[in-house]
C-alpha cells in the first residue's frame, strides 16, 4: 500500500509518502526531519491528536478558561474526551499548567489550564 | 493639551508590541510605554486556544494564551508600562500619538513610535455577497471570540466561506462543540490555509473542502436559512447552472486579513498597495523617521513565532536609532520579480545583512528563488514547493551585497 500524508508536527507541512503492508512500514519519503518519519509511523499504527477547548470559570474576570491535554490521545477517543471535559468547571483564579482532570478517560493524558484568569 | 514625552511609544500590546517593548528594554531603552485597547495585553492570542504556537521561538508547542503569557510576564518583570483600555485615535507626522483611556484623552510623543496594531478580517462587505442580511453571518475571528472567550455558541449547521487558517481552526472548534460543519468553500483553485490545518482541522473530521466555489446568494430574513453555492471559472466568475442551495443557520467568513494601520492615515505614512502595510527599510523604519512597523500591521504572517522575531529585530534597530540619533540610509529598492506577490523590506542599505520576507503569487513546485543585483546573483535557494499560504523568509548576508543598484527577487 502507498499513502501520502501531510505532516502536522510543524508548519512546514511536509508531504510524506509511505509504502507499507499492514503495520509493516517499507519506506518513508519526503520528510525533511526525523519527526516526520515518526509522525507517519504513528499515523499508520495509532493516530493521535491533542485537543483544546474551554471550560466555565466561577468568579473569574472571564466566563471561560482555555484548556488542553498535556499529551496526545488516540484520534478515535476525541469525542469521548470532549464529553468528559464538558462536565468540568473551575474556580478563579486559575494558573497555566493547573491540572483540572487527571488521566482523562483512562488514556494517560491530563487536562490542563492554559490561561491565567484572575478572580474578581 | 500637555504632551507627555517618552523614548518609545508602542501602539498595540499583542505579540508584536510586547516582543518589541521587551527587546527595547533589554537594549537599554528604559522609557517604553505600550498602549493597548483591550483590558489585557496578549492580543488575538488570548482567543487562539489551539496548540501549535512556539515551535520556532521556544522549541515546544503551546496554545496561544500560553505563548502570550510568556511575553506578558516578561514585560511585567521588566517593569514595562502597559496602558490598557486605551485606544489610539491618531498618529501625526511629528510622532504625536493621541489616545483615549480610563483617565481621558492624552497625547504622547515618542522619540520612536512603534506600530504593532496587528490586522483585521475582511468582511462580507468586502466581498459584496448579494442577498438578505440575516443574523448568523460571522467572520471566523468573531466566531472564535464568541466561543472561546464569551461562552456563546454561534450556530449548529455551519457553512464556511474561505479556507484561511482561522476558518479551518474554527471548523474543527465548532465540530468539537457539537456543530455540524457542512463544508468549506474556497474561490481559489487552491487552499489559502496551511496544509497542516487542512489535514488536522478538515480531514480529521471528514469536513469537505470545495475549491473554485463561492457563495453567490444568502437566504433568510431574521436568521440565516441557507446559502447558494456556485462553481467559479478561472476569472472567479460564477458559472451559471452550477448553483446549489445549502441549508445552514451559520455562515463563517475566512476570506483574508488586512493590516490594521488606519490610525496612521493622517500622518502621511507611505503604504504599499500590495501588503496594505507601510513601506519599510531593513530596520523596519517607515517613511516617517522614528516610526517603525512590524508584525501583522506590516504584512500578514502565518505564524506568531515570526511576528515575535520580526518585532525583536525592529526593536534592536529602534534602540540603535534612539542611541545614535539615526540609522544608515536605505536608498536601494527591493523589487518583487516573477511570481513574487510582495517583499519586506522594500528598501535596504546594501551595507548590512537583512531578513527578506516574501510570498509567491500562486502554488509552485520545484522552484528556485533568486535575489539579483546589477545583473549579478546575490542569493539562490531551491524549494520543493512554494505556496501563497506560506511566507518565505531568508537572511541576505551583507557581504554578498553591493552598495549601489536595486535588488530583484524572483521565484521560478
């Protein structure tokens, strides 16, 4: 099998072509850095993504605070993770890196705050 | 009215303004004032909650608010004065800035004035889309602000016109929030956003991208009920008979960004019709001595990392200007040759190395970029591909330049 990928690791967006049988990768061409090869191998076996969203803040200068995961999760679990995050809320003040949910859906990733929101 | 004197007045406290102010301070310019119209500094990054920022500048991938916070905190540590809730009304040729803030109207004159106001979005008015004027039509950045900062969902059945990066990011964002994004329609025969965003924002969520298509009618009285989509020919004219109605309650426009330099209109500042930003030299100095410009108000960037780096380069030059009283003259013109849409800077000295930024006019494969001067090749670089969506930047070393003769940049 031959498939062309657009690498999403950095803004260069390399077009990388891989030849493979099942999970056995025969060749990878077009990557301008080693991260591109790793990305394609990961895509062929277990595609993963980070997601960012926001959750309500009580008593803050803003109604919402942004959050993301501290590591990527399997692509197929994105909507289950969104459901889990949608149940969360925090109290102001918030700090960057603050963990609001550990090991979301048992996937090993934590939901972390990405913006300081001052209390009012 | 009393005019306050400062060494440097920075207009705009987004990523460019903060980076410039920090660098000025670190170069020994103590009296720096940043004017910011919002309640907090950080600019548009405060609503860009997705990750992917900082790979070049910090070597790690951050969300927009995290990237901004690094500069906000550094500015605080350095004791830089940031006047927030303060809107600049005008700039005059003598570098007097008139601003309206919580304490009323004030005038500030900078020995240097730094323009870092960012850009704004093109709207429905700029495209002149016919049809009724119902609720439910937003630019992508406005939808992003409503969803990410104000906790307001903009709609459920969504059509996106234009494939700019913010539109692509919002296609994913709205899908995650439970909306149904029916498709992205792009008038050009190629996408205007970055390939990685096509991949991770559209393909990941099976959102179709229709090239060479545009919206030709808008339906609904109170609220948007649907749009008419038409295919376009090579001249972007709708092809009769290709009309198709798509029902939706929301239309998101991601149809381009324009430098927001309006406050300098009364100053006589010379503006480049191609970038819609100022003409600058290699020091990012505009046609008015002591007035500098960098970031998205100069030319629209793809990545904030390059905005920060450009603003830092500006600040190094502005610090030299403030200490020495002047900068080397830049009489040589840098011309945009074959397939090049625009270049920054438009003028150089010929005696110093400089960073050249450009965009190509159309997607190209297997190309060579050349910079020539007096019929001689100054620089040659090969690229496997060149896209209008991706700004090209490279360093032009001083030792390759002559002190007379204009430069020309072409990609073929």
